[in-house]
């Protein structure tokens, strides 16, 4: 019986070839880059004013509209019965009379809804009052105002 001194070959362990995998991923990446739509969100940057001057004395051509936290309106210390734009416009027209150069000062509560303030602006536009301003309070006055807007 002849002796076999040859070394036996061990079976090779299977290995994963990564090159085809990388090729496929590169094609998928290029496909996703070409088909993706990029949208940029536009933002409205607003710099809110702070009052750093002393409050001026009451001027005769001003209508002060106070907007409470629950959406009620007061025009020159007279409450408005309703909360819709038509009633508010009628109240502004009655207070302004025939003077169209009257300045409308909006004094809104910090927790009032934005829609309440927009309603005041819309009512002023309907009446023809185009000069609007917003009342602010200084940082030193932040705790001095009472809940109804008076000092």
C-alpha cells in the first residue's frame, strides 16, 4: 500500500465580496440624490419692538383698542358687545367719526389669540383707518400693568 505524503487541502472558507455590494449602494445613492426634492422652509424673521422711551401724553387723535386674553374688545374704555369684525368695525367708526387720520393703538394681552389682533386690524382697514400701532411695555414696567391694561 503506497503512502500518501501529500498535504490535504483544507476547504477555503467562503468570504463575502463587498465590491458588488458597494456598487449597488452607490447606484442607489445616486438615484436618491437625483429624485429627492429639496424644499427650503421660509421663515418670517420679526424683530419685536421694545419701548425704551417714556409714554407720551394721550393725543386727541388716538383710538386705544384693548384686546383681553379671552378675546373681548374695549375701544377707548368702552366695551364692545360682540367679538366679530363687523361689530368691531362699527365701534371703531363710531369712535373715529369722520377723522380718517386717527391712529389706532392696539393694546393686546400677551395671551390673547393672534386672530383677535388680526380682527382689530381688519376692522380698522374696513373703516379706513390705516395708521396702526401696537402698545408695548418696557422691561421695568412689565409688572406694573394691571390685567385690564391700565397702569
